[in-house]
C-alpha cells in the first residue's frame, strides 16, 4: 500500500500590521506587513493544522517558529483542514491570532490564507439577574477557550495568588451560581487560553469589584 505524502502548506497570513507567510511551495518565509519590520513584541509564531474545527481533539500537527524562521508546515492530505495561527510576545502572552477557512489539502503543496488580527479582550461586566447568581460577560476576538478566575471578599484589587480558577469556557459569558451571599466584594478576571499551544492572553480585569447588596 502506497503511503500518502504530506501536504506542504504555503501560508499567506495577512492583516493590518500582521503576518505574511509565503514561499515556493516547499519553504515559506515569514515577514511582516510593516515598513518598520517585525514588532519587537513578537517572539514566536505557533501554527496548528486541525480537521473540522479548531480544538485540541482535532489537531493534526503543531509547529512553532521564530518570527524570522523559514517555515515548512506539514499535514496529511484530506478535507476540512483548518490552519490556526497564534503569535506570542516575549512575555509569553498571545498577541495575534487568526484562523483559515476549511479547505481540502491535496498531495503536494497548498496555499492557505489566514487573516490575523491583534488579540483584544474588552468590556467585562458583572450582573446579578436573579439574586442567586452573577453573570460575567466580555467581548473578544479569541477563538479558543476563556479562563475565568474569582476572588471573594478582598477590599482592594487582589494579588494573583488570591484568585481561584472557577471555569474554562468557549463562550463569552459565564454564570457563577453562588446562592444568596450579600455584602461581599466579588472580583473576577478573564483571559484567553489556547489548549492547543498552551498559551494565554493577558488578563482582562474590571476596575472595581461587584459588591453584592
């Protein structure tokens, strides 16, 4: 039985102030669509090929590159291939991300377009709809999981060690069922998490706690 050859992917990653990866079908070179060159905050570029959806269970291949490295991404031929890209800064935080449309990879070489944009988590709010739970919601352009942490009772902004993980979710909201606990400060913070690459975004933290009265 003849083994199928791996597909070699040429990535064309584009967006304002983001990445362009192109090559000859065998080797691809990363450069930036900025006249000033690669931003100093970009340290590594992670590339994953998934089948069907972007999830840890559907990953076919994962590779990591320096921003100026020659990139050769390989994955098995087949339908519903998705290319997922995350760039991290020197502190290890995800700062750019993007995902291609599904496509069929043939044997040989492919050209894939991935629109990449800066990671943006904003507008975190906490509401109390029923007197028994708090709903934490936010806006973001992140395509993987979100991690929610909580502190109960701190009078001022808690230290990192004072927060506890309460959930990971793919949605942009989370309901914290607490019962009826009044006259207490509830601090929440949210960040994006990629189980595929094991990287995080920076924390999104409200400026003040929710005070349950």
